[in-house]
């Protein structure tokens, strides 16, 4: 039986009179691949921020790897995020004057000790070992996002979170990134991705639909999971 890695219990996030999330209940097993979809303002980013330890719920509990993180201090959340979460954003947030391998090593610095050999292995995993000495300005958008994926993976996180990770990519590079997610999933990585792109959403095992801060649908896509991945990775 798969281990439950994440659980949101009756989670709400309230800003004044606005309820960004309303009574969310969600369970994620280790090794799952979820997409979170919905219109702008539906609560997707709020949910990913809470899962990623960048925010806390107003009401409810968030259980990450058997620990309730919903009432942790900001400093403890930073530590938990560093140790357990890998983050990929739509904007790449690479340091312009550092090479690809150095950008990956920065994440190691905040976690433990930089190790260039491990950083090179992470870049090789995303097909960028031969571009390791290039600056971000010398890389394409797709290559920069792959550096971000390597950076997110370098500390062996328990959950990989993506907030519109293909939003700035063309179709070819989107397919490359999705194929990397496929390989990571095959290795047992738990993946949760917020996306507006229905094609990216459709390749996940499970699709969560948000509207007005509520989960309105939780779709099991496991029956078509493999075929969707093959089609998307070929860019068809």
C-alpha cells in the first residue's frame, strides 16, 4: 500500500472578506502525479503556496510526511521547504551571473554543502550536462527551465511542486519538460503541478479542478495516463 505523503484537512485561507480556499480536503500518496487546474482566481496558487510551505492556512491542517505543518513558524517552514519540497516556477529565477551548474549548487548551499559532481549529475538527468558552464542568457527558455528542474531535484525532495512550469515554453520545450516529469515519476517522485494548459493537465494521473476556492472535481486519469504521456512527449 502506498504511503500517504500529503493531506489537507478542511483547509481554508481567508483574506479579509475573501475566501481564497474553502474547506479543502485532499490526500496525496507518495509517487502520485497530480495536476491542479481551474480559472484565474480559483485558488490554485494559494493551494500550491500552502503545500509548498510558503503560506499557512487560516483554518484546517496540512500533514506533510506525518507532520502537521499548518501551525509552524516561518523559520520552521523555511527549513521544511528546504528539506522536503522542490519548487519550479513559471519565471525561472536563475542568478544571471552564475553558470547552470552554479545555479544548481546554490540550492545545495542552502541545504547542506555544494557538490559540483552531484550538481552535474542533476543536469545530466535533465539533458543539460553539456550546457553546464553556460550562463542563463546563453540558454534557451526551455534549457533554463530544465536547469530549474535540476535545481529543484538536487536535494532529493519528497514532493516536486510546479507553478505553471511550462507557461513560458513553446510546444517543443513543453514536451521536453513533460517527458522529464514522466521519467521522474517513473523513479517514484511525487509531482504536483498547477497549470492552465489542458494538455499538461491531462498527462497527470489525477486532475484536481478548483473553482472559487473549492475542489469541484477530482478526476482519476490513471486509465489513460500512459497513452497521454506518450502522445505529449512526442509533441503530437
